[in-house]
C-alpha cells in the first residue's frame, strides 16, 4: 500500500505535532530550572531566559551545602533538599521494579496469546501488527 506524498506529509506533520504536544511542557520545566527565581518571576512573557544558571542543581545535588549566588540571601532551605538523594534512589528503584515486572508479565501474556490459536487472539495480533507494517512500508 503506497501512500500519496501529500498524505505522507500530513502524517509526518501530525506526528511532529503530537511530539511537540508532549515535549513542550518538559522544555518549559527545563528552561525554568536553568534560570534564577528572580529572572523567572521578572520575565513572564519571554520565551528565552534572560539569564542562565545551574545554581538550582548545585543546591539540590549538594544537599544545601553549596548555595550559589542565587541562594546566598536565602536563610531557609527546605529539609527535603537534604533528602533529595534518598528520593532519587527511591524513585529509581520503583521505576526499575515496575519496568521489570511489566516486562515479565507482558512476556508471559504474549507467550500465552501466541500459543492460543483462538479467533479473537489472531484478530488482536493482527490489529497490533498492522500499524507496524504500515509504518515500515510507508
């Protein structure tokens, strides 16, 4: 099945729009993390940060020991900054565990679905394979 060039371009544009929809909030968070709080509050309409800094990362990764020029005047830093390493390790352990359990159970389910030769299983496999075939031939 060969697609017309106009249809292929429309599909590529739709794909780029979907990717932008998911990445734009992430880009906003990264831009907010790379600038000082003062410049973040000063220019609310600007797309590009007026000043770049890594002080926020320095404060969090050092547990509040190194404050940097942005946090020199701060007299209070939350206690959860000191426990950031524990939270990061906890999140990593949970993410790896969930990923491994999902892979194990999905593999077992896929094996059972392949071994069963019922009508609905074959239809479900065809529906799942069809988009991949269309993408590789387009």
